[in-house]
């Protein structure tokens, strides 16, 4: 099964092919426009791909940061649990209760520091997520506009081809009438 990115690339390649094909109008296969249209289509496609890659890159960066941070938090939590367990075991057997309370204070500070870091990362993640969603929405809107204009161009090219064909047919008909008139005069 194709990924959304592969499907998108295939769709864009088909659109480029349609644009190329729609540029041909007569039996000599001469393009109706110059290479600017094709270049514009390519540059628009390249711009959309670049935006998509930028969005994907930013998503991956955010995911990597979150996963790395969550990994560190998990390791610190395990370490904290091990320290707490070892501390309780040691203190239960060897230290009076007052000393045990005094030793738990530094652990609380570490927990508070880790929680503050988690809150800080959450604050950083929220605007990044919103930016990512906004960029995706802008990209989708631009892609829809691009596809709509491509569709409109294809319709116009089809209409042009019909008009040219009709014009050629009418000219041939008049030419045949003129030939008959000239033959009748001779």
C-alpha cells in the first residue's frame, strides 16, 4: 500500500503529465504555449513538495525531541524509584525515622525539577503543534487551489481544441464551396 507521500507524488506526476498532454492541440503535436507554463507547473510542484518536506521534517524533529525527552524522563523515573526503594530499605533497617525524612527532601526537589522540565517541554510542544497544523492546512489549501487551476486549464485547453477543430472544419467547408464556385466559373 502506498504511503500518503507516495500517493501525493504519484498524483502530482499525473498532474504534470496531464499539463504536458493538454499543451498539444493539432496533428503536428505543437504546443500551444511556451515552456513557461510547464516551468511554472514544475516550480509550483517543487514548492509544494518543499513545503511538504519541511512540514514532515519539523514533525520528525518534534517527535524526536519528545521521544528523547520522554526516554530521559523514564530513565530518571526508574532511577528515582530505585533510589527511593534502596533508600527506604537502608533507612528502615539502619536509620531512625527522622533521618529518613531528611533524606527524602532531595528526592522531592529532583522530582519538582523533572516536572518543571516536562511542563517546559509541553509549553514548547503546543505552539509547534499549532504551527504544524496551520502549515498543513495552508499546504492543503494551496494544493487544492493548484489542482483547481490545473483542472480549469485542462477544461480551457479542451475547449480551445474544440474551437480550433470547429474552425478548421468550417474553413474547409468554405474552401470546398469556393473550389466548387471556381470550377463552375471555368
